[in-house]
C-alpha cells in the first residue's frame, strides 16, 4: 500500500523535475560574491536546472541537519531511559534470584518452640 502511494506521489514530481531540467538548460552566471558581482573569479556558469536542484538539495540537507540537532535532547533522554531500564531489569533479576534462593531453604521446624 505504501509503495503504491509513494509511486503516485513521486512519479509526478519526477516528471516535473525532468520537464524543468529540459526547459531550463541555458547557462546562467552564479555569483558567489554579493559585493562585487562583476568579479569573474567568483562566478560560475551553470545550467539553471543545476542551480535550482543544488539549492533544493542544500535546503534538504540543511533542514535535515537542523532537525537532527533539535532532536538531540530527545535522543539523550531515550539513551538515559534505556540505561535506567537496564539497571532496573538487573535489580529485578537480582531480587528474583534472592527470592528463589530464600524459597529453596527448608521450612523452619515449628515444633521446637
């Protein structure tokens, strides 16, 4: 079900991306110096679709990194909870072993009193 849904969503996006690439093959200057836009040393000629796709990819990477950094406290809390659960399981196992050891002792003789 999810595979079919993924194809229904991604196929039109892929077709639009291909059409965008075909329609925007002309080279455009990409200037990396905002103060001296006429400087040829920091200018690159690239097809427009490459510039657009590079900007999209950079946005996805930056957004993913920002989300990963923001979720750091949740990952830390999860690690701490797992460590605490492991300590509690070890304590429960130790107490179970003590109970089993106590249960295997012979019953006290009540007639001696």
